[in-house]
C-alpha cells in the first residue's frame, strides 16, 4: 500500500520556534515528553519527512518551514500551521497583520485548506510582565477571528503538550486525504 502524501507548511515570524519544534518531533514519538537534547535540523534538508500510520492507512507528511525554501509561496499545502512565540506579543500580532493575509492572498484554495494556529515556547510564558503575557484565551480569540480550525500551544524544549500538538497535526493531516477534508467547519477548538 502506498502512503498518502500530505504537504504541511509551517508559517510564522523568524525565531518563533518552528525549527525547534520540527527538530524535537524528528526524534520520534517516544522523545516527545520531558526535556531531551535537541539538535536543530538544517533548512537545506527540507522537506522534513514524517512517516505515520493509522489503523486504516500510511501517511507521509512532508513538512516545510518558512525559513526555507524561499519559494514557499509556490507550494500547494494540504495543511497550514501558523506559529507564534507565546513570549513575544509582536509575533501574535503578526498572525493577524501578516501571516493570515499571506495565506489568503497566496493560496487561492485557502478556503478548503485547514489552518491551525500554534503557540510555541509555552515554557517562556511569564506572569511577571503584565503587558507581555499572552494567555491561551487571548490567543484562542485571535485564532477564532482568523477563522482558524484549531488553536494549540506547546513547548518543544520541555515537551509540555507536545504529544497532543503532534497528534492534532497528524490527525488533521490524515483528514485532508478524506472526502470530508481536515477543516473543522469554522469551529476553532482550544487544546
């Protein structure tokens, strides 16, 4: 049986943690919890390939990070994950100002491509900075306003919620190969 190919595109500002997330996931499912040493993947090795299996089929996730290739706008993604850094308010603002607009203008099929919003660096959320702290409820509201299909957050460094995020990305990716597709129908759910 041939694996279903699913193209996943990670978008977001530089240094929000996309490469660290991919590097951590590349270590394998058994390494998704707790702190483990992380060796960062190289952009030139894209796409990053993840083979996953369900009871019904095999899937080949080809994940691209916006750091590279430069021609990400020419890709035809099956799933888009827009990422931001929980400790940097500007990266959340750029979801609305830049990234969702890029998606809508670049991908004409955006209306059928599932869009997930992912908050990274959860371990850096600080209660000490009342102006800078981004609570999940606020980010969830931003994701809803963007009409994203799901909001998630995790820490690739500590592994907090990483297994759940990886599972949600995989489930949504697998659903894109079905007639129903991977969209939630406009209901943004909070993890």
